[in-house]
C-alpha cells in the first residue's frame, strides 16, 4: 500500500474516533505527543533493532509516555505491531489536515512582496474568511522577488497576483 494511503487510513481512523467522542481538539495534542514520542532517538534505535520484540517495543514506548490515553496507546500498539511507527509524521500531517477540514478551517499561505502590518493581516484574514465561508488559518510569508502584489495558496489552488508573474507573461507575449 502506498505510504500516503497508509497515513490517510490511520488519520481517518483517528478523526472518526475523535468525532465520535466530540473531541477533535483533544486529539490534536495526543497525536502530536505520539509523533514526538516516536521521534525519540532511543526508541527509534530500539525499533530498528530486529532483536527487540514487539512486546518489548510496546513496553519501552509506554514507559516513555505513560500519560497517553488508552485509545492513543491502542494506536501506538497498532503502529508497533505493523511496523509503521516511521509513518507517524505523515499520519500526523494527514490528521491535522482532516481535523481542520472537519472543523471548517482552511489553511491559507499568503506571500507578499512587503511585510504586512497587523491591521493588513487582519483585513486579509477577514476578507478570505468571508469569501471562503470558512475559518482561515493564515501563514504569512515575505518574498521581495514578487516585486509587488501577492500570491495566495489555498490547498492545492494558487492565486497569483504578483507583478513578477505579470511581467513574465508580458515578456513571453513580447518574445513570442
């Protein structure tokens, strides 16, 4: 099974469980903590060692994070048993994306040629939230190479209103 499908399936299971519990936000720190736990160098070395048995791997992981809720411990057990602990970063990313989607949140990357003031950032956020009809989580970036204007990335959609792109198009028309 391709890696993206593995991450998507695990993330979908977590989201379904979280929605059933009406606790999507409560699962965010759990998933983050599990991801951080599985990045531990000692744990990763133990998991890479074929001599370390599955029950021993589970015991090591539980000792490092005994505060994880039972459902998260179950997820950990599944990841260990199926040797998919290395998939946790991708599972976390997929979970965050699905949880945001379920919560009606859209992630937007706004890149401008100049730094924006707080008031300008709030204005962009309001306008985009109104246009999209959803809550937006903004990521503001600065790229002087745009010359002027902005680019807006919403998921896999890019809206390019930069002067750099307009100049490139003009250059192509003049050359061709």
